C-alpha cells in the first residue's frame, strides 16, 4: 500500500477534526441534560424577547 505524500496532511487534519468532535461529544454527553435545559431556556428567552420586540 503506497502512501501519497499529499494525503497525510489532509487525513491528519480530518482525524484531528474527528478527535475534536469526539472529545466535544464526550465532554457534552455527561452534562447533556443540563446543556439541553440551558439551550431550551436560552431559546425560550430569545423567542420571548423577539416576540415582545415584534421581531417574530
């Protein structure tokens, strides 16, 4: 199996992105419930503010 000299940087970049995604998911999942509550709360606040200001 020959390795193209141009391929390693691209694959390294892709694997780094995948690792970052996995790390972010690993950090997010344990406190996912809290995160979902916060996101829902912020979304609700933004929606209420938008409605009260007449944006929606």
